[in-house]
C-alpha cells in the first residue's frame, strides 16, 4: 500500500540575528533555497541575538510580532537589508519597517514594551547555545550544523545536497 500524502517538508533552522552583517549577506542564499524548494523546505528563523549588537534583541522580538501579523519573512528581509541603519537608529527603525510593510506599528511598539515575545527569543537562544551555536548565521539541517558566520562559501551547495538527499 502506498502513502499518497505529501512527505513532510525538510526543516532548515537558521539561527540568525537581525543586526548581523553576515546574516544580511546570507539573505540571497536563503531566498534561493526558498525559491528552489518551495514548501518542500521549511525554513525556520531561529533567534540568536548577540550581545555586541544592542538592538538585536528588540529586533528578534519585532520579528516575532511580524510573524503574528502575517509578514514574518518580509519583515526579516526588510530589517536585514538595513543592518547598518538599525545599528544607528534602533527601535524607531523597527517600527518604521513595520509601518512600511503595512503592519500595525503601534502593536509592534506595545509588543516591545510588554515583552510578549521574550520567551520565544530566549528559548531559541537557549536551544542554540545547547547545540553549539556561537555566531550567526548558523544553519542546522538533518542534525548537521553549518556555521555561516565565518564564510557563506559553499554552504548553499551543502544545504542543497542534504535537502536533495532527504527529498529523494
């Protein structure tokens, strides 16, 4: 008897930080992977704010608010495209990006004040530390950890090899 239900998608976790220039550089690879595999690849953003970037923790919370408002990836990509500006402007930039995407910026402001997304960010960070994440971006697929913080070189190809094998 054959199972006609679609296979579960392959999960790619990306530990990322929205003020990180290396994560910004990784965006093209992430876009290409999402385009190539569509819903066969579940790309999950995991938060790993680094202490050296003072607005990263707020940005992670804002990204979760964007997920709640239905525009998680567009928001993440828009913030990552402006990492230098985020360093200079901080939270006002997070609200500006939200408004620019047609999201409820007041609700973002409230979310940053009331801390409703802190648990998700803290849980991601704790899990990342537990599996040895030390920098961003770090990819985890099929139990294999790939560190993109030092170089993105060859990582997309390696991820594609793993996804292709798992989907075969």
